[in-house]
C-alpha cells in the first residue's frame, strides 16, 4: 500500500504521520502543496498543523491549493483520503466532507488525551477495531467543534457516517465527555461513499509505546 | 472600484466569540445589549469600472473562498469615494 502525505506551509504533524504510516508497512511519500501531480497513491493523508496560519478560516486557504485539485480527483475516483485535525478542517472546507468545524465552545485551545468510541468499524479506516471499543488518543485544537444542520446530522446517522464520538473512559457518550461542543460528540466522520475520513484526534500521537500509548495505531493497522 | 464585503455567521450558528465580547461589554458597564455577533469585513479594490460587474465578481469570491456558506452569510456593496 502506498500513501502520500500532503505538506502545507504550517503543517506540523506531517513527519509524525509518515513515521506512523511506515511503521505499519505503508510506503509514504511527502508531497508539497504547490505540486501539480500526486504520486500514485492508495491513500492521501492531510496532516495536522496550522496550514497558512489558520488565516481566514482554518483549512480554507489550503483547500484551494494546487495539489488539492488532484486530491479531490483522487477521492472522486474512490481513492482513500484521511484528514487529521487541520486535515479534517481542510476536508470540510474542500467539501469532501459535510459540515464545518467551528471554535471550541469554551474558546480555548484544548490539548489533552481524550477517549473516543468507535461507532462504525465497517470502514477502510477502522476495520481492525471492534465496534464500540474505546480508544485513548490526544486532541490538540482550537476549532474542533463539529457543526452541521439537523438534516445533515440525521443523514450522517442514517448512513452510519459517524465513526468516532467523544465518550468517557467507560464508553458513555455524555455532555461531560464532549471536550469542544461538537454536535452529537462527533470526533470523526466519513463521506457517504466511505472513502474520505476526517477526525480531530491525532492517532499518530498514540502509535508508540514510549509516547502516549498505542490506541491510535489501530487506525493505521486498519488502513487498506 | 472599491468594494466592502461583510461576512457574518448565520443566525442559528453559535457565536462563542460574540457571546464573550458581549459579556465583557456588559461587565464594563454597557447595559441593555440584546445581542452581539462577530463578523469579518474585507475591503477589495478591483480594476473594474462597471459596478455591476465588480459586485458580481465579489459575490463569486464570497461563494468560493471568503465565506463558508454552511455557517456564514455575506453581503457586498460598492464604496463611493
């Protein structure tokens, strides 16, 4: 399996993601945002960071960068795309995923370990994780508050597009376990076709025994 | 042609920044603030003499980049100097 990690000015999780992908046997190339051609890839990863300094709206300027035309074409052909944190914001700004990520309800940048429940494991991103299992993965964001109209949320639920929800350590999805105000505690969703995945938690920061645990590695092991 | 674009959050979208500013103003003694919403303005100078064409170009900019129509509304006007 081959992956491409897109590097925008201001990306800062690109090398961590590469290390995680390669650790689980995925050959990875780094692709600069101004490149016009995407190397042959099964998966494109949009990494976390602060692309273009979060100017205008998080992810908005990156979503118009040259390489994104190729990424959009790749996704339309059914190729897998995973956006982590700022990558998720870029995916909603590119309209590859529905909804939008607005400022955290408490107006604070939140950087801590949280727990998420895996709601749907029938995707190319979660296939090796048992349904309803609880993963501990760090979040680090200021704009992770998922917002969408009621109709859209109903649609996400009907199509099983909600993949991860913030929960407590026992797996209960509660208001107290919602760090940022996201509707329905949403932490990660896929598009209708299931080939584009966006998530706020950072699995690459929980893929090494010496750092904050191995729960994030389950996502990298699932990739296919 | 000079244009002003105003981008605001849609009515039913939560505006935590606006609420924080509103409560700060109240604490400072500005009473009776019913509501406060934060937005953005852009001043654009276009090499375009025709007002209608300039406005339509600015609207296109709003739809494609300046506003996220999922959560934001925009308005465009020409500024006469």
